[in-house]
């Protein structure tokens, strides 16, 4: 029997998931069983005082734009690194399309202006 079948990415991934799930279930057998909420067990504790959580609006837009930018650049590097005998015209067109997409992604719009 050829064992290289088990090294293919989908099969190796499923084997890995099965091992992780088995270790998770084994760990849950040995952990202490939790009881119901006893005496504020799930409450926030800070030096014996009640903590009043402050509401704060967090804007993750810049983070997600940066993450998307990084992902695009990473994919471009992967594609260009694996291109072997593609015509240079296609490579330049690909880079142009990616550059245009990144320009649209990263440009800042002025407050109060609308595009129609």
C-alpha cells in the first residue's frame, strides 16, 4: 500500500483535526467539572471593588484595511514567485490591475465629498 496518500494536504488536514479533537476530548475528561455560579464566580474582580465596564467604540476599519492590503501583497508575491514561463505582458497587466486595486483600497476620501 502506498502511504503517500496520507501525506496529501486534505487527508493530512483531516488526520490533524482528528488528533486535535481527540486531545481536546481527552483533556475534557481530566478537567475539573464546573459548578453553577457560586458567589460571583463569573464576576470581574479588581482589588475587591466592583468594576463598572466602560463602553468604548472601537474602530477596526484601519486594521482591516491593512490586513486586506497585506493579504493582497502576500498573494501577489506568491503568484509572481510561482510564475515560470508566463509572457511578460500578462505579468505587467497583472501587476497593473493589482496596483489599481491597491490604489482604490488605500486612497483617502475627503470629508464632505461624494462620488457620483
